[in-house]
């Protein structure tokens, strides 16, 4: 099985270069949460010598309250499209026109999927020989493409143990809420800790506790600089060959090792969140309410903080794969009284997850897109419509997969009285890089804003700081996922895409150009122009996602076949259909 696309494995060759690249930012993050006048060091100016003349902000002040800065940050990854500035007033199009866009969007999906299905049928024997298709069970007479590692991995673990442990968590949480409300957090923490030990073993649990303990000890110094540096070092250990071999030897199957790997990587985000909150707000982060003298109660406070960190990291529904919830949100919501959820709500939530799961299984029975994308030969053979169907199928399957993974645990989170991040938005109505980042993994998006983008200045300290803040946010995501070469392509494309979108937004809303647009274009024509530009942006958004989902060879072949050799026969019709998708997405945002 090809494990190239495994998340959270870090390229050791990139680790040192990444840490050296981001170390300068820790100086700024370390001062976040305190009012201070900081003079930029000469080292930073030397590092960015080419931008020296453009750096005109020497003194700046950080907010004392991160949540205030959060709400005032105009993140590059803004709502909807970056082109939608406040000066644009979008209007509805005629009903017949929107109906045409809906029909063309829906029919193009179906036809391209059908062409991909035909190609899958024609080459089923050779694909079976190369990737060993599994016997299908959802659709009679169809085989199943098992080559999406993440889907196969979590499906197998769900049926083996995770599904039953999640049900156990729900039952125990309801019991504790009714009979032991004062100890509910302690009860579900112990359950999460024991469940992790049951699946990961004592040694795996020890690894996680070492990460928690080291992070907590370093956080006692109240230095976000050291906390960040410690977290990056801990994260980089996930790809130390000696440690990998040692941890693999603990288990009888490779899947157990990967479960530990995923759990540790997700846990690292929680440790960063807790550590930074502790540095910024030491009183809120963990000190017991009854402690009046910190010096006399230092040990008690440390134990209490360790308990809070353990409860946060080992909260069972979110433990293995997220979605990401910041410590600030978790600590505020977990202490609230649990509101009652109706049986109808629970059953409807379960039904939705089951429908999404069946849809994902239907896709890998009906189209062998993951097997096809793993071979350059088949990618070169695909007819144009099937090639487009492959691109749509890959991103749609990724979306549906995370509806299942996040949807199931989000239901349990709501039962515990917490507000989970919103589920991913359908990728077919995403029409910008900015919208994709904001609406797909909402938990990770909020995490990046709070702990990287805002502390580095965000949009409040000039264009240069905005560029650097955004670049480092993308850089960290790349590093966290593994920092492989194809992830670097993906991160750079996303950063450039966000940069171009926001540059165009500033250009179109500028004083010389905006009055001209308003004068010569009606509101409806302005919207059509927005959709056309968004279609071009979406084309490159899909390309960047193909690098992420399939690797460099998939992105390179799509670039060559669509934008180089097929610029007239493939690219233009593709942009026309993406224009329809964008109009549907804009209409959706206007509701």
C-alpha cells in the first residue's frame, strides 16, 4: 500500500530548514498578549534584505486580549471570495439564468463522473492487477477501490474499536451528567485516557504523556517563544528514523503505529494551544479558583494545570482525528451545563452520517479514481471529460470523507454541551482560495488565526506583515502535515492564490478603478465579472488540491494536459463550467 499521502509524517530533510525559517517569528509571537513597544531587530531586516525599504513599521503594540485581536483581524482567508470587498453590492440574477447555472453545474458533474466510471470499467482488469481492487458489497457486481489510505484506515478502526468506544463515551457522559454532574469532566477524562491506553498500549500512552509533560513544564516559563520552539521540536521527532523503528516494534500491525502517529500529531496542536493560552493568561489557564497565594500553591496549581491539559488532550471524541478545538473554547464550553438534545436530533444526525458514508462508498465502487490517479499511464490516457471527472471526484470524495469523520464526532461533542467547528462546506460551491481555507476545516482555520496569524500582526500592521503572517500560517500547515515536496507545492500555490485574490480585491476597490467599474458595469454585470475571475481562481484552487491529494505527478499532468496542451480545447470549457459553479456559490453566499 502506498503511504505517500499519510498526514503528519515529517520530512526530516525539511525539518531543520523549516525551524530555521520560522524561528524569527517566535520573537513576535512571544510578545503577544502584552503591551510592548518592539524595535525590529537587524537580524530580521537582514533576513528579508530585499524588503528592507518596504519595512516602515518599526514600533507596534500587541493587544492584551487575544480574542479582541481575533475579531478585528481581517484575515487573508476571509469569508466567501476575496474579491467581495465591502464596496461591492452583489445582486440576484434573473431566475432563468440561475436555473441554467444550476442545471449546467449539476449535469457537468454527472456527465464527467459517468465518463470516469466508463474509463474505470474499461480498465478494471488492469487496475485490479495493479492495485488489487476489493470485492464490492454496496453495489452488486461492482468492485471497490481501496487505495485511499485514510478512508480505509479509519473505516477499519471504526468497525474494530473506535465506533464502540465512542458509543461508550456517549453513554458514560450521559450517565455522569445525570448522576455525577460535578465530576463529569473527570469521568470522561479517565474514560478517554483508558480508551487511548487500550488502543495505543502503555508505551504509546507514555509517548503522549511525555509530550504533554514537556509542553506543560516549558509553558511554566511563560515564554511563548520557548513553547513554540519546544512544540516544533516535539513535532519533528515524529520522523526520526530510530524513533519510528522503535515505535513500530511496539505493535504487531503497522496500523497501530499510524494510529499513534496521528494521535500524537493532533495532540501537538492541543499542546500548543494550551501552552500559549497559559503564557498569555496564566490565571485563566489553570489556576484553581480557591488558591489565593500562588507561591504557596505552586504545586497544587501545576497539578491542576496538568489535569486540565489531560482533560483537553484526551477528550475522546476529538482525540484521534479532530476536528481541532482551541483550549480557550474547550475550557469555556466543557464547564457549562449540558443542554438536552432531542432524540430526533440524534437520530437525524446519525442518519446524515450514514448517508454520507454510503455516498463515499458508492463513489469508490462506481469510480476507481484513487487507483487511476496513482498511475501516470492512466492519467495520460484519460479522455478530457473523464480527466475533469477525476479532478472533481478526488476533491468531492475528500469533502465527503471529512463530512463522515467530522460529522460523527461532532454529534457526540454536541451531546457533551460543546459547540464543534462547522462541518466542511461543499467544495463544488467554493470559488476562491480564501473561501476554501475559511469554510473547509473551520477548526484548523480558527487555530491558525489565533496562534499564528494574529500574533504576527495579521492585517493590522501593513502589507508586509500580512504577507509574512499568511506565509507562515501556510508554512506551519505544510510542516504539520509532513513537509513533503508535494505539500510544499500545495502550500506555495495556496499562498500565491490568496495573495493574488486579495491584491485584485484591493485593485478593484481602489479609488481610481472602482468608480469606473461602477459607471460602466451594471450590478449584474459586476457579479458576472466576479464569477469569471472566481472561475479562474477556482481552476488553480483545484490544481493546488490535486497536488495535495495526488502528489506532484498528478498536479504536473493536470497542468500539462489542461493549461499547456489543452488550453483551447480543455481549459476554456473547464473555466466556462467553473463559471457556473462560481455563480451557484455566490448565490449560496447571498442567502
